[in-house]
């Protein structure tokens, strides 16, 4: 094994040009941490915001990437022998310590989820963060067969994953998009009603649940849209983190529930991810890979993500 590796280093806050592919030493293992040969990493908007300088706890230079899949190259855990296929998400990856935008990543053993799969690396790389977030958010909503779900931000990778999961559970789904040309992507994911978000929403019915991936800009409106006694789950921040002048008593209808989900709550949950992988292998869930980039194309990948050009998941294959 070479002593150096390629990594996309974020050298400071700024535009995509601050992501520089460099040669770095391969990290040495230490107690409680193992080395993973990265075979794929999903891209996430939180990495875009970190690159822009909106994550105050992050110090540059930093190798970004809050998730990756790959193979254990050097282990400090007998339960994770070398050669094991693993996935890892969150746990301050790409923020407090270097993440998945590299040939190798040194990661805490507690984050490593051993996975058995026949999926390609690019498909497997599209699943962990996206599908764990979607599954956790739908669990927080308490969706049931025969209920109606509105997904706001439907053509995001999590929106498409949530549609795929909910459709597999017999839920009727409406999903929003600001781009009519993406309607076909939504229907292919299991959405029965596509709602164009170009003004006040015209919904086909009153939803029992709302999965709001737009977040700050739409959360209050979602509370007005869901049936009285229904649930809104905010699990995305496409429009930012904070709701200005939020007044819970005035803005949450009596009996209606507002909850949230953060994917960090499912880090290390091997059984959940293995079940998701199995459903993708069986054709029940769709992986929704929009585009695959090489590590040398990381700046282009961030430009593509920042311009909202994707319909689904973006993946980097080192």
C-alpha cells in the first residue's frame, strides 16, 4: 500500500474552488479507530454549507464528507476484520475529523457498519445518509398503509428515498418540486401526485403527514396544510436552519404535532441500513443515483449540487 493518498481538501470557506485535490499521508490507525479504503461517498448539502463557512465548529483545512462506503484496510476491532465492506455516516465525519472525500478515511470503530451486499459501489454509496434519514423521518411521522403523505422538497435525494420507502409501505404520496421537468423522476419513485411549487400549493387532498425537507421557509405553512391532529416532520434544511419569529402557540394548530429527525440519531445502526440495502437489492426501493463524479471532479460536483441540478443522489467514486 502506498504511503500517500488523494484527498479533496477544503482549504477555507468559499466557493467550490476552495476544494483542492492533494496528496496526503495515509492516516495511521490508533486505538478505537480503523482505516477504510473509500470506494464511494455520497454528497450532501450539509457539506456544501460547511464549505461555505456556515459550520462554525469546523476548522480548515478539512477533508469533507459526512458519509462513505468502502473496505476495512487496517482494523483495530476484531469484529471488523480487514476486507469487511462497511458504511459510515455522521458522528462528526468531515467536520471534527476528516471524512469521505478521500482514498482512505480513518474512522471511529463505533461508526462502521458492516454490510453484506451485491450492489455496486456507486449504488451502495448513494444509500447510507439518504436512506437512513428518510427511514428515520418516516418512522418519526408514524406513517401507516393507506395514509396520505406530502413530501416538500421531493426531488432532493432524501425526498426521493422517502417516496420510495413510503410507496413500498402502501402510502399515497404527493410531492412538491419547483421544476416541472422533474415530474417524471417523482412518479418513477412512487409519487402519485406531483405538485408544482411555484406559488401557493394546490394540493389534491389534505395530508395526514408532511415530511418537510425544505425546512425553515415552509415549516409553518406545512403546519397549516396537514390535517388537524396530523404530524409534520422537519428533516431537511434546503432553505436554512432557523425559522424567524417562530411562535409555537400561534403557529402550531391545536392537536397537530411538529417533530424533527436528524440522521445522527441512526449512526452505527447496522441492522437498519442492512434492511435498506436488502430492499434495494430486491427492487423494492430505488437508489436514485443522479450522477457519479471522480474525486478530481469534486469542485464540479459541488457546483452541480449548489445549482440544484440534481434529481437524486450525487456520488463521488475516488
